[in-house]
C-alpha cells in the first residue's frame, strides 16, 4: 500500500487581479473623503471665528449691562407670553380628547394666545355626531362656551365626511 501525502500547510490561493484593483480604488476613495472632511472642518472653524467676531453680545445681556430698563411694549409681550404658558393646557387637552368619542376625529387645534377663543377642526361622518360633540363640550365643567363655527362636506379617501370648526372659550380663562 502506498502512503498518503497529506499537506496540512498548503499555501492559500493568490487573490485575483480585480480584488487588488477594488482595494486600490477603496483606498483612493478613503483618502479623498478624509481630505474633504479636513477641508470642511477648516471651513467650519473659519466661519465660526467670523461669526464670533461679527455677532454682538446677547440683547438681554446687553440691556442689563447698560442698565436700560425694558420698554413697556417688551413688558406687555412678556406678560402675554407668561399668561399663555401658565394656562392649564394639560387639563384642557385631556378634556378635549375625553369628549371626542369614536365618530369624531380631532384634526387641528389653533390657539393664538390672544383674547381669541380656541379653534378646533374636526371630522365626523354625520352632522349629528358633530352636534353631539359640541353639546358634549358645552356640558364640560371646564368650558364656558362651545360654538359650531363652520362646517363643510368633504371626501377623505373616498369616504364622505363632515369637516367642522368649533370655537371654545374656557371657564376661568383670563383672555
């Protein structure tokens, strides 16, 4: 019997030429990307330095530094903003959502922050669903008045719907 020739340390097959080409193209691409990254970083640093040179100090900080008191208009705007932020929005939104039953879908809520009422835009399949929603809002202890302001028939995905607008004034709302 002839002995077996087993070679456990065989040399790997050489890589094909196209593999070396792909490796070289990848290296060139990496070098180009690194150059662009360095160029972009340098441009960003130049722009940031120019911005810092040209930007005046913050208006509020400058006003306090000079000791100039805020104007009456500025105080009124700050008071309106504070008043709008202090409203109980969480309770109001929870109440609107709780009153919207299955046949009514709330689409938009418009709050201007001024003395205007809150405007809701919603959709329902039928007019009686819209009226029931407005009546439900009127029955809420948080709502002073709810008025159906407008309505129109539309088609949404081939289904006829009624889009309506409700104006809501909240009880105890200072606006």
